[in-house]
C-alpha cells in the first residue's frame, strides 16, 4: 500500500483588525485557511510527527502576522503568510493560503459616514407578517440577520461577580450583534416602505451615536428611537445576540495587542432580547 496524495492545514482562522487613522477607524475581517504539502507522508504511514507543523501553530502564526502585517489589502497579507511558511519550514514544498473577507460599510449618521460604527455588506433581510382574524388585520414588519458593529465607544462594567467570574471590566471593546427586530403596526401608514426605512435608519443612528454601556442599554435605546421615529407602530421586539470578538492574546509571542486584533466567535454568544412599547 502507498499514500498517493496528502495535504493538511488549518481552516477558518478568523481575525478582525481595527485599522486606526486618527479618529477614523476601519474594519478588516478575514477567515484564513492554510494548507501545506511536502514531506509529511511519514505522519500518515508511520505515525512519525517529527516534521509536522501543528495546526495550532498555524493559527498562532496567522494571528501574530495579522497584528504585524494585515492592512487594507488582503493579497499582500496572503503573500506574507505563504512566504513565512515556505521559508520557515523547509519540509514544505507547497503552501496554499485561502483568505475570505467579510466587508463592512459605515453606518450613516446625519447623512455622514460614522467613524467607528459599521454594518456588514449585504446583511439584513426585511420581512412582513400579516394575519387576519374576524374583522381584524394585524401587520408586523421587521428585519433579521442585520449584522452591525461598533469598534469604539462600547464597554461593560459594574456587573455581578462571584467565584466563577473571569470576565474583566472594560470601557473599550468591540460590540457586534446580529439584530432581529419586529415592529407592530397599530395603524396603517401612508407608506410601509418609507416607515420601514425610517425605523431602520433610526435604530442604526441610535446604535452608532454615543457610548454603549451594555447590549441591553443599546437595545432599549434602539427600540425607543424606532417608536419616536414612526408613530404608526405601537411596540418593537429586538433580539440582539452578543457576537463576541475576543482580544487576541499575543503576549506569549512578545507582541503587544493594543485593542487592535480580535478573534470573532459565533458561539457561545450572549442572548439579549427585549420589547419596547409606548
């Protein structure tokens, strides 16, 4: 028997970097996969790992080099990664780096792009639900899968603590959430389209404007803004999971991470829900 083909690597290494230029910030988020080919056959056929680069090491390399080299352009960072693996590990004959970007557009506030609040491109799916019973028709409208993020002016402090508490208090964190909002119409507006756009704009402005002490406080502020913007709705329910972006710990590699490089995670995540009414 012989091994005809082999390759191995690390997939979905996620990094999110805050690129700062004065008061203006931008977001660069990538999912990186590394595949190596070379003299690794013995690990398959004889259980000999002496030439194997651990995939955990690959993950650490991606994070460390992202802190040093990742900028606005994706391709140069991919070249840095490929060259690093090729030069560092002579047993490697080929390196493949796949980089997939999630792009973010700035939330507009007062018709100007906000310096540190963003909405993922292509996110947010509007929906409507209409029910009729007896002589009553009820109309619900909303939006789901709306991925939004603040790279500044967000924190979490003063929470309850016990012997199992490990979370540190902070006034500077990434705040990302994937919103589902449902609003209930009490009366028929002249235009559902205009009202729905107005509600969304009001919620995004409330999200972007000012300091956020918690997801809960921002949820209420967004619901309040929607009700103030459109008198035809009577209440709004928001679901805002806290999509954690964890600060990458690179101190063990001699690198200082000044709230610059984060690891986006999908699970576990916080669940925050609330209904705001008049």
